[in-house]
């Protein structure tokens, strides 16, 4: 199994969530947060973007003024750091393919966006994360549950806190 952007986000959010996702334990598709997130994503930049597949990753790319821009649309900034790492992963993949791009995380409901770049330290962090992602998904059992502020809204909450 290749590493996806969602896996990178889950790695920086919750290793247990990453493990469940790697086992194809699906989201709670009736989860209101998931439904709202999909709707925001679909309506956010629909006329400007194209979905680009790069290996196992699916990127939302907008090309404008001679520059490639990768846009990651999120419902809220609640998981801002993990979302930044997901976007940095996409920038990393593009750079490996010889394409320099800029990244933007958009929060349409909050009416804001933020530019995200990729530097040498980020690349080192990502490459260490790739190794640890492989380790986590190869475990026979999920990592121990850790109570985090966003567990209450997690689509996998029932797997941890029943």
C-alpha cells in the first residue's frame, strides 16, 4: 500500500486513526462533519481546479498565472497542523516529479486561506514520517488510544471510546 495524503494527515493527527484507515475501515459516511467537508470541498473551487493523481495521492491543483498551486480545502482549521503536513506531502511529491508548486490551505467557512511552503527541514520530517507510517500500518494491533481534543468529532471515535 502506498502512502496517501490522508495517511500523512492521520499520522500527524492520530496514529490509531492511521492504522484503522490502513485496514480499510471506512469513515462513518453519515458523520455530519464528513458530509459537510465533502460539500465544502466540491463547491470551494469547482470551476478552477483539476484533480491530479500522483502515485497514490490525489491532489486538487489550480494552475494560474504560469504557476501551479495545490489547494487543500478544509471545513475548519481545527486540525490545521496535520492539514499543513498533508499539503507539504503533496508539494514534496510534485517536487520529486520536477514540478515546483505553491500550496494553499483554504477554509471557506472561516473565510480565510493560508500559504504553505516546503523547506529542507520539512522534507526531512516527511521522510522520517514515511518510515514511521510504514511501521504503524504494519502493526498487528492498532496503537493504544490516546484522548485528544478532537476525538469527540472523529469518524473513528467508536473504535476507541465505546
